[in-house]
């Protein structure tokens, strides 16, 4: 043991807070992990912080110049992504821009997202939608305020509905269904819950096959994927056939329109399949506090 470990080169690792056996630093993460990690970095005065999350090593960067060095200067060396069970199922085989492994496909979809979906020109075209939805919210609040003895208004719910409506119109060309029992709302809420929850396999990859089967997670993921695919197929078919009902005043392309057009382009380095298109439409859905798509 002394001979083997004595010959190993010393690793220059970032500092780490005290951890526990087996779980490492998982106990230090709260339900707001980014705030917990920021507080740890501030307390330890460490712009680079090492965490052991189960059997997975992680590095927390909390200084702008170091983040720039990691994400820009050394982007090619640090562009790989962890293989997460939720991303494999709910991102249609990890084919969205968040979970796709580095390579030609990721370069293609990143270029499509940046130049076609989130360009300054494209975002500017959706200003009218944002203004329209804000006016609808203000009209609702004004109407409620004019009614004597009206019940209190939950502003948190109103703002959440506003964000969902804007994002859904930008992506699908329709408002987010707020009523209970709607298939689109239910499946996106279930997907959000599956992505946001704690998964043993993400922190202990060696135990994933057993843990996901015993806990029923794999079954829930397969069921949610089937529902998600059915909803996306319905929306895409409406766009292709031209049978969807447009909201009065909407004339610009939504995300589905753009991706269907890009899918036919002969200039793509890697062709986009139908599943790739669905994954890109839903990109960011599970990374935001509102259960729908990207800003």
C-alpha cells in the first residue's frame, strides 16, 4: 500500500469542506443547491471548491475569470456532460442541447438554438407576445380589484401563469393550459417533478440499475416519456397539417415552426430526427422554476 500510493503523483485539488463517509458532501446541499454552494465558497473563501457528491466528484467555480477560463478558454476539454437517467429518458436519448455529449451533434444543435431560437432578432419578435400577456394579467388584476369583497389574489400564481403563457406561446403557439386534467400540463408537471427530484443513480452511478428499478423510477420515466412523446407528436402534427388554431394576432414562427424549417435544411452537419426536434422544443423545460421551456 505504501509503495503503490507513495509513487502516485500528488494531485493539486481544490479545497473541500469536511464530508461524511459514503455520501460525501450531499448533506451540505439544501433544496436550493446553488445558494448552498455559493455560501460554502464564500465561507471557505475558495473561488474553486471541490465537492464529493456520493461517488461523483464536482468542482464549484464562483469567480468570473475562472468561469470564463472553464467555459470559454478550455471549453473543448470541459464540454462533456454527465449521463443522467432523467436526461436519457426525458430528453429523448440525451439529444437536447443540455445533455447531448460533446461532438458534431452537440455543435449542430447548439448552433441551431443560438442562431435560430435565441438570437437577438428572434427574441425581439416575441416582444409583442410578452406585452400582450402582461396586459392580460394587468386586466385580470384590475377586474378583480374592481369587484367588492373580491377574494385575495395569489400574485405568485399569477406570475407563474404569466411566464408559462409567454413561454408556451413562443414555443407552441398556444397558451399554457391552467386547468386541472389537461394532458399537456399534467405531463410537463410530471416531467418537471422527475427531473427536479433526488435520484440515487445520479450520485451513485454504480447503484443506478438496481436503485431505479426498486424505487420504480425507471417505470415512471418510461411512462412519462410515452406521454411526452404523444403530446409532442400531436403538437408537431398540428403544425405540419396547418390545423392548429392560432391565437389572434400571432403571425410569427414559434419554436416548432422554426425547427421544422431547420430540419429540412441541407446545410446541417448532422441531420435532426423527429425525436431531436422534440428534445430541442423542450430544451430548458426542466431547468427553470416554471414547468415549461426556455426564456
